[in-house]
C-alpha cells in the first residue's frame, strides 16, 4: 500500500497529513509558521520537517513498512514509512529564488519517490475544486486569489506579500487596527474599542507604547480577531475595517473573473482564518462579488487545504 504526504505551510502554522492510496487520512500533525518571506528559508525548513516528522511518528508501522530497533538507551526507535509522493503547498514559494533551493532541500530531507512544491493557494484550489474551473480566495495571515480556466491555465491576483500587498488579510486587518488606534490616541481619528483591546492583548499600558514592541507579521495578524469582535459589538471603526477587507478581497476575485472570461456560473470558494472566523465578512464579500459577477457561486471551503496537498501527492504518485 502506497503512502502519501501532504503539507500546508502557511504564515500562522504548518499542517501535515499522511494518507493511503484509498483516500484515507491516517495521521495528522501541526508545526509553526513556514512562509519563507516571513520566517526565512531556514525557518521554513525547520517547520516543514517538524510537521513531516510529527505525522510520520504517529504512524510508524503502517502497512508493515515500519521497523523497530532498540537504541543503547533502551528506547524503541521507529523508521519512517517509505513514501510514494510528497506535496508541499507553502506560502510565498511562487518565486524561483525560493522554490528551487526549497524543493532541492525537500527531496533530501523527506525521502519519497516523487516531490512537488507549490504555492499554498494551489492546494486550496485543489481542495475546493479538484481539477475543475473556478477560483479560490484566501484570507489568512496573507491573502491571494487563485483560479483555473477552462484550458487549465492558472491565474492569480494579489499575494505579493505584506510589505506591498495582501489586502484583506489578517496582517492587513491587524496593521490597520493599530493605525486606527494610534489615530484615536492622537485625536486624529474616531474613538474606537480597538485602542484598549489591542493594548490589553499585547500587555502594554497604552496604545502609544506599541512603538516599543518589535511585532513580527504573525503577531500583527493575530490581532485580527479583536477587529472582528469589536465589529460585532458595533464599533464603527472596526466595522469599516471589516467592510474594507471584504471589498478588497472581492476586488481580487473580480479581477480573476474578468480574466476567466466566463459568462456562466463561476465557483468562488473562500478559505483561511479570516473568512472562517467572520460570517459577516463572508456575507459582505459575497455581496460585493455578486454586484459585478451575479452568477458567481460563493461558498466557504469545507475541507482543509492540506487535503488538497494530499490529493496532489496521490496524483503525482500515479
């Protein structure tokens, strides 16, 4: 029985699943963030390997492939199962300067007959639509829209990194929430619950102390639930930030819709932590999309994107 490994490496965490040729998921594991544009290529390698080893340790004797040996200390050590194929979907690897060395390392670090490295949106597309046409829009730590047309061509919009892009992402919401809170502090902007909520979350006495905190992108993105919570409580600043995020995510979907050139029904599947956490933002996103793509069918992804990586690994091994 062949074994396959799928990995989803994102800006907040890395997931790995082990499956067999019958489509069953046999084990799961989670590690830290592995977006190389956020944690560096060495950080990416560390977390991908942690996730892979974690999932393989949970299934040491599957299909009779695991063998045991006793070390000098008396501990039982398991050999990892032989893998038919590995597919890793990792945020930020659509740049050759990152993808080439990372794929070469993947082949050395995780033994298998076949290896595939793709951007994380590609495994989301596979999980949502298989080999069908349509698009996915992701809003997690970062954001991106990814599509496949009737000729099988892959199209994308957004996803150019937090420095210049990633609209509507968790990082974007967190950064804009901090900006709004600082404007509130100065008297330049509207009063908002975000000032006290962010200060409490970061353990600082006032929002003006945030300039002393060396926040990384994951810490900034982790503030987005505060924006959603304040919006639910009626905070006008937070509600505007959520509406703006929905609009900017819809703009990416609409840009791909024009390039797809389809006049019929277009599946638009959204996924990522921001979409999962806020039904209100999802509804706003769908409303903005439907205004200009009335035949769009907007829905939330019901599977984990890592299952798309596992499906792509199976295809690779056939």
